[in-house]
C-alpha cells in the first residue's frame, strides 16, 4: 500500500483581476487536479518552473491549508487541514525541509536545542538527558560535529544550517519527508554534500520523500520517480533516467534542453517563445499549446489527460503514445 | 563568435578590495590580474563570497565608502582607479554597462519603462524628445519585448521577470558600451526564460561586437556564452583558460572539484563527489593556498606559501604548485590527467 496517496486535489484562490475594489473576481488555479502516490521508502520528485503549483501541492500534502477538492491519504488516513489532535499526531510522521535554512531556524536559540524541541512538543522522549542523547545522535547522522550543539544559527555556514534543519526534521523519525528546494540556496560544492546526505538518510531511515525542485539535475540524483508540472497539472511522469533521456511531452523536452551543461556546449536547444501563461487565465485545451512548437488543432480545444504510455511512464499530450494513435485514426 | 581581437580593452592589475568594518580592514580581494580584450566574452565563476561581483563593482567604483580599492584598472590607457565620481560616471553606461541579478530591483518601480530607457539615451547619447522616444522603441524591440509600443507605457510590475531583464539589457545597450558586465543575469529566471535571455545576449554580441563579462555561479551558463573562463576562490583567480579546455581538462583541484560536484543529466547516475569542508571566512588569513585545507592534493608548500597565478601554457594560467609551471605543455598536462582518470 502506498504511504501517501493524493487523489485529484485542486487548490483555487479567488483573486481580483486588478487592484480596484469592485474589479471582477476570478479564480487562480494553483493546483488543478493532481494525483500521485508514493510507496514506502520511495521518493517522488516534483519539478516545474515558478508558479506551476509544486509548492502548493506540498502544502496540501502536509495539511497546511485546505484543498478546494480532492483528498490526501497518509497511511490510509485522510489528512485534513483542521489542526486538531489527529492532525498533530499525523504531523509527527511527516516533516519538511525548506529552501532557506536561516529562515527556518530560530536565530535566538542554540541549534542543539532546536533539534531537541520537536521531542518536547510531541512528548516523545522523557528526560532531558535522553532527549539530548537523541539529538546528538542525529547530529552525528547528518554529519555535524557535536561541538556545534551550543552554537547559534548565524555561527554556522549555509550547508551546516541545512544539516541542522534536516536533523530537526528527522529527530521524530518521520516516515515522510517533504523537501521544498532543499539545496537551491547552497553553493555547488556544498550542494553536492547535502544531496549525498539526503541519499544517505533516505536509505538509513527508510524514508519516503516528496522532493520539490526546479533543478532537474539535482532531482535526478535523488528521486525514484519524477513528475513534471505545468500550470497546476502533472503533464509527464516516469522514472527519472528514461524521462530526462527521452522526454515525451514537448514541455519536458524544452525544459531538459534548456539546462546549460558545461560538458555539452553547442547543441540543439529548444527555446520556447513567451512566458508561462498567467494561472488566472489558463488557455483553453492543453495549457501548454500557445508555447508548444508541435501543437495541432486539437490541442487548442481538448485538454489531454495524463495517461499511461508504458514502461511506467505517463504523459498528458495528444501527440504521445495511445493519444497519438487516436489522433491519427 | 570570434570577434575578439588581441587589443586589451580593460586591464585589471593587482586589484585589492578591503572592507572597513569599524576600524578593522577585512581583505576580500587579494590582488587580481585580468585582461578583457575588445569583443571577447569572459566568464567569471566561483561560489558566493569569492569576490567575483566585488571585483567588477570595484572597477566601476560602485562599492561605496566602506571599501578601499587598490591596484590599477586600465580602460584603453586611462586609469579608472584614479578617476573622480564625475569622470567615472562618464565611463559607466557609456563605456562599461552593468546588469544585475534582480531586474525588478534595478528598475524604478514608479516610472514607466519607456521613460527609464529614454533617460539612459538622454544621458549617454544626448538624444531628446521624439528622437529618444523612437530610439527607445527600437531598443525595446531589439531585445525581443513583445508588443513594444504598449510596453513603453507600462511599469516594471506589469512585466514578467524575463521581460524586465530584457528591459535592463535595453537600458544597458542605450549607451552603446564596449563592455557589458552581466552579474548573474539569469539566476532569478526560470530555465526556459534563462535560455531566451542567454540567446538574446549572444545575438546582441554577434551584432555589436560588444565584449562581455559574465559573472555566474553556474558553470553551465558560463560555458554557454563565454570563450574564456576565470575561476575565483576566496578573493583570488585560481585558474583561467579557454572554455573548452577548462571543462575538458581542469587544472586547479578546485575547478576539478567544482565540475565533479555538478550532477549531470545524461551520464549514468552516480554519487556526487563533494568537495569537503567550507569556503574560508574572509579576514581569517591562513598562510599558503586558501584551498589547501579542502584540497586532496595539498602538500607542505601549499600550506606555507600562496601559489602565484602563473602561465601553465601560453593560453592558460593556474595558481597551484601541484599543477602549474613545471608541466611544460598542454599535452603533458593532459596525459597526467588522463592517467589519473584511469587509476
């Protein structure tokens, strides 16, 4: 059974088109029908450009805000956004790591105490010495020297801070870890250290992870499966090696080809024209069609569904797999 | 893109920068030497705090009162380091233009786009009125902003990040500079938009023959646009080489480490080789090479003396005792590295 199951969730916000008081209200579809599941011990990567809804999806998964429709099941239990006793118990098993470690840490508290704090909040370990012991073992697990236990966040480097955040997330022995751009704020040499660490703790603690990033190269390093989002929907999903080597959806193809890589200088880059459309004003049919170099007439009217292509891969495009056959017929 | 000549445009000589932290001077740039030739594109890479931005802000005198800048900056025979604010402002924008990471904070939020481009034209080209207006429209068209006429009457918040960066480029082009310094110009942009902006810079260079200094932490971005690359670490240039050589055969262990730490999208998935440790804190000066504490190949000499940036071959320089001058030719350096890969 999947540890986490997300069933057709949506998140809509009502926004005013302009700053005027009586302006027409419209709906911003941040997440527009997303489904996926994560088996125990597996990692799913969510990738896409800013505004595609990947972070909103993470918030819904953690029950940090109510979904407009659909539901999220964690170990068979529905996650609601009502902050009651049950929500707190569930939250013990799902933890998160964000992009900016300095913003996630309390600047006036020694980092060691911040790793102890979750144990206090959830009443997990009795006795100060036992809690300290446990926090110290986590320090060791994330590669932090115990001499840093009494330091304050500003005394640590960016990489060390992110290790503290990770230790704090792991101290409750969660079964799901949600990481939102965990290495984006770090320099290349430090980024590699943290990426390796994430792989290690995943194996060591048998974690399931939802890993969100705009950096496809990092995602490929960490995840078992990857889902590409565009304007609130998953448009392609599959095992990372196959998906990045041979993207099926034209958007994924453009995304992959746009990544500058030092070892490959001159190559055929697909440069998309225009910006991603405003999520308030999603185009009819396939949301990607105005920028798609391969769009056909049908793309302007019918939104393609995410469907199985084979070999564990899914894509939402009229020109791919079974969909393409139907178009041709 | 071989518009580069051998004529130097900007020559930086032994440039140092110290910041005055309430009486205590902290050195962040330890004397760099760099030459930018007319029409060439050079990339400056390194991690945060390595001095890549500071060095070019210092060139243009934009560091503020707390900075002490030493050394020389020659722009075609004129020493910029001794110029006053007044003379420098004639260099900025007209000879050397600069664009930054976050276009939204470089643009004035309460002025229309058109007005801001015209301002640059009035200042640097002496145009006015309808001539400036027409030229502004030409420029904004040139940088690929769609619907140019309407955009001139819009404010920065009405444009996307990619469009605003195009506007910044238009303003930079207004003075027809000989050199564009682009400091992380695409870091805040999504990859598909980044690809558009990099292509735009490439086209404009091909058209105008403008030289480019591209400052970036992203080796991929730099390799995309630059002919020559300088790698900086802790306030020093540690390696400089033609782009294709640097990526195929990095000499300095730090460059080597940076490339190894970079995940690859196509190669078989394998564990990343991280550089251990962290960047040294500015102001804490150790004797010897700054990279020695993290370097797998450091020897006695590395911990005692700072290695000078010396020519390893005619076309490249490296600051490393283990790699540099003794090795006579590119061929020997390459075979050395090849045997290392095999073992």
